[in-house]
């Protein structure tokens, strides 16, 4: 190490009770299981498949039930995965159906 430079500080390992407390807070903040609108195939998907090419504003969303019906939605440039999932879910649920 060169003279005059301070060593880089490392973060201490969190205490077990801190980890348990963080897990408890995270569990309390979890959203209830989301419900999806029915697919035109007649089934209700249990999950959505979201595809957004890198650096693109638009993506596609489809249900995991038939992998036939998909729709394009405006993803914009979401700040995180949760925001992207919410936009895709809103597009799926609000899409007009037959």
C-alpha cells in the first residue's frame, strides 16, 4: 500500500437479529398474489411472460397459458423490474377482449 492512503473500510457482517428483522419487514411488504385477466384462449394465466429488448421503449407481454396471444405495451424506461412488471400487468389486464 502506498504511503498516505487509508485502507478501504469494509462493512461488518450484519447481526442475525438484523437479518431476521429485515426478512420480517420484507415479508410484511409483499403484495398479495396478483390476479390476471383471462386470456382469449379461455384460460387464466398464472404468470405473465414479459419481453423487452434492451434499450427499447416497447415490449410484449403474454400469458403462460397458451403462448399464442401476446400484446405490445409501452414499457418506457422503467427504473426497476417491479415497475416493468406493473406496466406489463396493467397492459395485460386492460387490453380489450372479444
